[in-house]
């Protein structure tokens, strides 16, 4: 191999090595779990619409349809929310007053025909959700628009790094569900300000 060919080969090898490292680093960063915790998936939850998981523990907030005894949705309070305390043997527990009024509670207002509702988290009112019954399965589902995509919500992950109960340092939230236009699974990340 002459000097010119060897020089070209060496430069090419360096460039390829750099590109492989960049690409593999990006793939590794995308595949990393955003939390050091392993979160269980809630199963066999009656009337569950979606759930929220967040740092700093594996306890999961469940949001379900609040049906009355007659089998109809409670229009004054359509969502029943509570914890599954996986960190405490999977115990079901209602939100306490502070959690309900300042963090994880949901406010609702009736929209069309008393069958559609606007939902807002008490802690973040900038992102309205819609609860409505859909024709395809005649069941209620929750929808939200994130990054110009309408999503039927299945779960939300909130990345918290430090802070306090009153002022948690929320880095972002990820909404996972079904994109209504494509009917495909999607996860969209949004920064909360």
C-alpha cells in the first residue's frame, strides 16, 4: 500500500469511527429509560382511562370513569382518581387533600350534550384534555393535543428532578397513546413551563 492510499485509508477509518460513535451514542440516549425506576404497568383496573407515573417513586395515579349506581357517568364529577401504591404492596389509596387540590386532581366542565367534558389538572391548567364517548367502541376516552397531534391518552410520564412538593422541578411530560389520525401508538414529549 503506498503512502497516499494509506493516508486516505487512515482518514476514512477515523471519519467512519467518529460517525459510528455519534450514531450509536444518539441511539443509546434515545433508548435510555428517562428514570432510574422500573415502573409497573397497571392491569385489570375497572374503567381506567389513563394513568400517570413520575419520579421519584413507582406509585401510580389512576384516572377512571366515575360511574353512578345507575351505570351513568357522574356529570358533576366524571373522573375518579386515586393511587395504586406499588411501593406499598400495590395498595389502592385515595389522593389526600393536598394532592387532590394542588397536584394530581382534575377539574371538569361539561361541554356538548352533557356527554363530553373538558378536563384540566389543578397543577397545570394550560393543557386541556377532553373526555368523550367514541362511536367505535361506545366507551369514554380522554384526548389531548400535543405538538399538533391529537392523542387518545393511555399514560403520562412526568420527569421530576428535585425541587419540593410545592415547587417540583418538572423537566418534561410524555404523553403516550394512540394518534387519532393514524391510529398508531405515539409518545409525545412536552416541556412544561
